[in-house]
C-alpha cells in the first residue's frame, strides 16, 4: 500500500513532463515547471478517496478484523484495560495515516525536484509570488500535518463502526459510502447550511498552502471540524468496547 502511495507523485510528475502542460490550469497545471507543487497537489488528490481508504482498512482490521479471526476475545480477556486497548488500536490507525501521508510528501518533493524541476528549487505560488525552498518545505509539512488530522477523523469514525461489527467489509462500505454522500451533499447549493457539519467540505483547504500570503482560515475550520469527529468517533468506540462482552 505504501508503495502504491509512493508511486502516485512519480506517475503524476512523469505525466506532467510528458504532457508539458505549461499553460494548464488548476493544481495539475501548476505542477509543470514548478516541482514543489507536486507533493501538495498529490496529497490533495489522494485525500479525496485513497488516503481515507487506507485509514478505513486499518481501522477495519484493528477491531472488526480481530473479531472475525477470533483474536479479539483474547485481548478482551487479557489483563489490559479496555481504554488502553482502544488507545493502542487508535495509535495503529494513526501510524498508517502518518506513514501514508509522509510517503506521498517525501516522494513528492523528490520527484518534484528531480523529475519536474523548475523555479531553481523555489515554489511559485498560485498568487504569482516566489518563496524559497525552506518556506516551500514548511508549507508541505503544514499540509502533511493538516492531512493527518483529517485522516484521524476518518479513522475515529471507522474505529467506531469497526467496534460495532465483526465484518471488516462493513466498515469499508460504511466509511467510503459516507464520504461519498458527504461529497454529494456538499455539492448541492440548496444544502449550504450543511457545510459546517460535513467532514469533507473543507478538504480543498490544503491547496491554500500554495497561495501567498498563506490563508489559514480554511485549514483551521476543517481542523476544528475534524476534532469534533475525532471526539465523537473516539467516544463511541470507547463506550462500545467498555460494554463489549468477551
């Protein structure tokens, strides 16, 4: 899985170089001749489906997978606190989120500098200004932290679903279908009042890191929304695991 994530920025960079889309628009068009856009653009694209899929898979295997294979009973009977068990399962899901996002960022930076190149190691923002390598890497790191926060929210909800079922595929179906429904609801103008409650409504804020000056409102709002989902998902998981019969 991590190998596939590492392949994403490489394929995108090769595609951009071959297509030579110097006049293209949007994030993909901005990569041409501006390699440090690549990691941010790749993380933004992967956050739409692939990164949540990886986190949902980890959460599904963490509890529902254990129940399917019969190993959860041993963990519940072991002299280990239930809260500690939930904490370690959540930590494992978070590690997957960090590794997946980190791989995309690191390979994206390398592929951007080596394959795409351009701007002499600097980042040309969507606002038309140029920032140095250190500032550009800081923006990439900011998007990494923000993306991990969004994935932590997905993982918390996925763990809650995983604690309620013994079938990992149910977790994947519930989480992915929920994200798709959120995306559809967010695209309907008549349902604008739902935007503050939809986890996916702020997932385009990562591209704000490519603007100068750097706007943080979108990232802050989506991060606060993610914290709410983490609290709800984590609370449901702990309640279910504390009441679960071995």
